[in-house]
C-alpha cells in the first residue's frame, strides 16, 4: 500500500476529478493472460490447476489443494479468545445487516385470475475468494460467507492462496467459526477458473464473490456468463482531506482505514 500527499492549493480545480478517476477493469494484457489461465484450468482440471500453482504460486503444485478438516479445526482452536470474540461480534453485525437486506417474495393479482409473483430462491453453491499474500483477511471470509448463509445457500466453498495445503490460520479459523469445511489452498486466476468450471476434485459454483487483485478481477470477467460474479472490484483507495485545524491523531487513524478493512 502506498500513500500520496497532495496539496489542493497547488492543484488546479479542473484536475480535482482526476483524483477519483479509477478503472476497475485491468488492462488488456492482464485480461488475456488471465483468460488463458482460466481456459487451461477448464480444459486440464486438477492437473492444470496444480501446474498453474507451480508457475504462479498461491497453492501446492503436487497432491491436493484441499485443506484438511483437521487443519481447519486446529486453526480455530489456536485462535486466542480476544480474536475469537472479535470474529463472533463481526459475524453478528454482518448477519444483522444482511438479514434486513434479504428480499421477500411478492404476489399481486393484476386482474381477477391473473397473478404475477416474484420469488427469491438461493443458488445451490457459492465460491468465496479470500485474498492472501502479505496479510490475512478473515473479514473477507465473513463478508462473503455470511450473506450467502443469510440467503439460504447450503453449499459454500472458500479458496485462498496458500502453500502445501495451508491457508492463513485466521482465515481457517473464520471458516471454522462459520461451519465452512470445504477450503482450497489456491489463488489467482487459476482459483477463479477452478470455481467456475470445476476441476474434478472441485465442483463448479453458481456464483463467485470476494475481493482480489487485477488477475482475480480479470479472471472474474473471463468467467462471467459461465457463472455469476459479484463485481469487478478496483483497487482499494482512500482520500483523506484535512486542513490546519484537523486533529493529527484522527487523520492518522483515517489513513489506516485500508489496513483495517480486512482485519
């Protein structure tokens, strides 16, 4: 994460909009390369997924990418009480919000004998992508899994970058707390391809949700239509506007917001 300091006094007002112009769509070269990886996984299944892990990282290159259930359980047992309570509190709050957002069925009789009805039914299977790398993002587990559970989805799978079938313990602890026991150590475009098309050991999903970098976003665009995707998310950014009267401590806390989003 990088920070740029801008003095608005030195900036022409006509340039203000440039501060907010960002594209969520990766450039053409990334989109093509990600689509090629997705296509390789579609055609080659588990072998292609492992090969992609070997080339690009994000998961084991041999064996199985599934995280054993005992590893998930052990990760939850190892989490301290303060972190466990924080996860539980976050789950409660997220569930409260999405309970209110859940749509209800509607039925109207237009004229006698003619009825129009709208029904909301959950999809069968959802894939949640959880970023990995230099930090742990258990909140991505919560933000992807809890809404799916509120919607009534029975089959939820999590994929997250890892090595040797290991995923960050905090991510696994969040999965355990939510009752998700199907977790795969794989990331990047190959993980999106595996979720969309299936690989043999990984069954395809109906919808893919969760944040990711340019390669994940490009892969989501490549599989849109094969399955549903949430949205092509752009880079996370924050603009903090302060003047001489600002409290430095408060401004500094605001600057941390991008780091806190996924805690």
